[in-house]
C-alpha cells in the first residue's frame, strides 16, 4: 500500500516539492529566456518588439516568478548540498528556514528593482 | 473527551476495506490499546502484532491517521483528531492480513547492506577500547538505538518509487558499522551500499527523520555513507 498526503505533510517534504517543481519549471523556462537573449543578438527591431511585449504587467509578473523559482531552487539546492556534505544533525530545520528566507529575500529585492 | 472513539481498521490483505468499530475512550489510552480492545472484545479474527508494549521490540508499527507510528507509545490524545482513528498496516510492505505486514524484505535488506558486524579479535584478546568522546563513537550513538520497527521504511518515498532501494533503516545500520572501529569488512560494506539501490538513491526528503520514533536521523547516516562511498571511490578502494 502507498502513503497519501498525510504522510508527506511536513516542512522537509514541502522543500522537496518546491525543489522539484522549481527545477522542472526552470528547465521549461530557461530555453525561452535564452531565445530572448538570442533575439538581442539578432537585430534591434525584433528585440524592440520583444521588449515592448515584456513590458506588460503579466509578463513582468512572470519574470518575477522566474526569479523566485531560481532563488528557491538555488537556496534549496545549497541546503541539500550542505545537508549531504557537512556532518550536520541538529540544525537541519534552521537550514530549511534559512533557505526559504534567502529565496524570499532575493525575490523581494528583484521586485524592488522592477518598481 | 468523548465517551466513544470511532475507529476504522483495515481488514483484508492488499485488497480489502476499512471496517468501523466503536471503542470506549479511556484516559492515557494508546493506539495499541484500541487495537487490542477491538481484537479482544469485538472481533477476535483481527490480525496485528505487538510484543513488549513499551517501545522496545519494534513489532507494533502501523499507519495511524495516514502516518506511520509505533502504536504502543502513541497516545490516542496525540493523534485522534475529533475522536476518529484510522488504523492501517505499514506502507511499502506486502500486507499479510489486516494490520500485519510481511517484513522479510525489510530485514533481508539489512543483510544486503552488509549490516552484520565482522570483527578480527577472539574472546582471548583484550577488550577493544573505544573512547566515548571519539567522533566515530558519537556517530554510532546517534543511530544505535534503532528498534527495527520499519516506520522509516514505511514513510520513505524512494522505497515506493524504487522497491529494491535498501531503505533508511538498513543504510543507517550500515553507517553505524562503518563507524565501528573494530569492524574489518569496511570495503565490502561500502561496496554493498554504493549500488543503484544504495545510499545514492536517497533524495534527502527526510521523511524517515521526521517519523523515526527513536529520534534517529537515517538521512544523516545516509549522507555519511554518500561521503564515505565517494571518498573510497576516489581512492580506488571500491
Ligand atoms: C543555481 C544553482 C543550482 C543549484 C545549486 C542546483 C542544485 C540542485 C540539486 C542539489 C539537485 C538535486 C536534488 C535531489 O537530490 O533530488 C537539483 C535538482 C534539479 N535541478 Fe537544480 N540546481 C541549480 C540550478 C538549476 C537550473 C538553472 C535548472 C534548470 C535548468 C535546474 C533544474 C533541476 C532539475 C530539473 C532537478 C531535478 C529535481 C528533482 O530531482 O527533484 N537546476 N538541483
Ligand atoms: S531521507 Fe532518504 S531514506 Fe529518508 S525518507 Fe528520504 S529518501 Fe528515504
Ligand atoms: S531508524 Fe527509527 S524508524 Fe527506522 S526502523 Fe529504526 S527505530 Fe524504526
Ligand atoms: S509493542 Fe514493542 S515497540 Fe510497540
């Protein structure tokens, strides 16, 4: 028999879900990002229209979400590497809180820069 | 505290269904008390396991309201939200009948992870001196109180994904032996836990650490094994 959500409802599991979902979304979004950068190299007109498109609120929100994803994935990834490579024991939950804090801070900074 | 508990208990094997019982609610009642009441008073055909009733033998683990727990030391007051209990067999193990699972695979994996001690001394030798404050001894202390209850194994998602994964308890056992300075089968042990089904399959979900009733962190031991295997591989020892 298999476990349902009740067995998984604890912070470390949410961290895993965040890491997997952000990892998969980054894999999907990054090609789009590089395509946009590629446009920057291939002629101004195209870039210009792209930049105008990207000025819409919804796109801005998308950008912000992407930064949050990357920050969460990176902080979460560093957390995992620390858990596995340092001889930790007692501060694993503190580390999780730290990773969450760092990702939110990065996303807020980005939001301030946008505004 | 209500006068009666509403209790749903899994009946059958892999295929089966929950059956409802009403059990008097008592002060300081454990989940094992509830199961025992049902078997003694309401339905003698109910299959379940226990032995010590005091958290030593590791035989009474079940899934209580969706979470794997030792039932003899889980108070009803801690888990029975609004006086409802749902009691099912452990996960990730074949169900024999009702609340009894087939634990053979779980224990066979301890053997596969090279969970046996191999010494080089005889009874004629002096006692080996292991300093209590040494790094190795402290690491052994952190995991040696395992009672083999299977709660961690039942909680581990990687076992569900990958049924041949050795699992948290067997790997945690291997880690205590890796830190046993008297043991002489270290290379063989590291090779045993280095494979696809070994320590590197762990995704550090910490389900096991979250649920172990003895406060052990198999995740910490598995991380230790990952480092030890990496080191041995770089040195060309395994
Ligand atoms: C910024 C620095 C990054 C760090 C420190 C990092 C770290 C990690 C780590 C440690 C894992 C293993 C998780 C596990 O054991 O399950 C992982 C998984 C993954 N990463 Fe990253 N990563 C980074 C950037 C990226 C980027 C840019 C992408 C997308 C293109 C990405 C996509 C993924 C995916 C898809 C997984 C698999 C998720 C899973 O197995 O649950 N990562 N990352
Ligand atoms: S930390 Fe590793 S062994 Fe423990 S539950 Fe997670 S995947 Fe399984
Ligand atoms: S590590 Fe903890 S949960 Fe796992 S078998 Fe041992 S005592 Fe039970
Ligand atoms: S009956 Fe022995 S640990 Fe619960």
